[in-house]
C-alpha cells in the first residue's frame, strides 16, 4: 500500500497539474479565442459540435503538452528566475523523462482528435507540432522568440479553415499574421516581467531587444493586430457588432498601456494575465455578428 504524501508535500497529481498550469487557464484562452473565431469565420457561423469539441479540447491538450516541453527546455534557465524556480521539472519534483512522456501522451490524445477531421488538417497538425517544439529553443539564439511563439499560438487558425473547408485559403494566413502581432504584444509584456533575470542568465526576448522602446513596441503590435483583423472583417462583410468587439478590445489595449507604461513587474504581469479578454472580445464580435446577419 502506497504511503500518502507528507503534510505540505504536493501529491503526484498536483505536480502534474502544476506542470501543465491547470490552475492558470489564461494561457489556453489565448490560443482558444482566435482559433474559435477562425472556426466561425471559416464556417460562416456555428461550425457544428464535432469541430467545436475537437478544437476546444485540442487547444487545452496542446497548450498543456507545450508547457511540459517548455519546462524541460527551460529548466536550466528557470532555476535562476524566482517566479519559475519551483516549477516541477526545474525543482526536480518531476523528472525530464516523465515530463516528456506526459507531454507526448497529451499530444497523442490531441492528435487522435485531429484524426477525426480530414487529411489536410492532419497534415497541418504536424507543422503546428514542429513549431511548438521548436519555440522554447529559440530563446537561445533568436532576438525575437516571441515571433515564433506567435506562429505556434496562431496555428489553430489555418487548421480551423482546413477542418471546415478542406483547404487553407489566403485569408487564414492573413488572420494568422494579424494574430501573431497580438502574441508579440502580450508575450512582450510577459517578457518585461522577467527582463532583469533574463539579462543575467543570457536568454533573448523581445523585451530585451526592444529596450527602451518596449512599451511603444507593445502598443504598435496591438495596433497592427486590431487593424489587420478590422480590415479582414470588413472584407468578409461583418457589421457593426464585429467592429464593436474590436472596439472593446481596443479599449482594453488602452487600459493595458496604463498598466505597462511604468514597466512595473506587477503591472506588466497583470496586463499579460488579462489579455485573453482582448481575444474574447473579438471572438464574441464574430459569433454575435454571425448570428444576427
């Protein structure tokens, strides 16, 4: 009979839940809202329960798998950062092998869901997985690794179009580019939180690369995201409700400026943590506008 964990010692289950950030679902929402917005755009309305379940479950599974891979790749860096030093892999509570096996199992479950769609979606899922695995290592040599994360976090968009239409039209890639700018904005805010630690340990981030232009860069990234999705929404014939969603997102962006302008860690982290509401506003505009057309 196994011995229960001592008081104050986390259980194996809680360690694995911590590994995949179960208690911090905001990261999953950052992937989910643009993916679902693309799904509605591709279908011209409700995409059906099958695809909705596939993409919602797949998003949470792949984000969880990505956290496991990221923690393995960053374990030697994370121990030097106070905010991440106690992550399960970094602290040794979960072994590298166990974390990779767990991440692989989650990815395989997500792939099983993709297998219920079509050949085009299945093919693009391999590219999405490759980018997700590659991203954590770009911090070692690429001055803007957030751009690679932007591709990884936006890949649900072309996959959504592939699942609905059996092809990936230019519109999907244009939406991806727009969403990439949003990822650059919020992940630069995230990087601003750890800039001092990152400078000491020698990894590269957009916050370090932009230097004193970091706040201006974040606001320009936000502006590019909203402008591109605005133009594409107009081309698709969306009405005032969609643009109302864009406006609500823009108001939030202005609020985020007030949080990050003094570069305080708490302000930058709060802006990052609440960014999923920006994406939700745009997604809600897509859904409501589609219903009322």
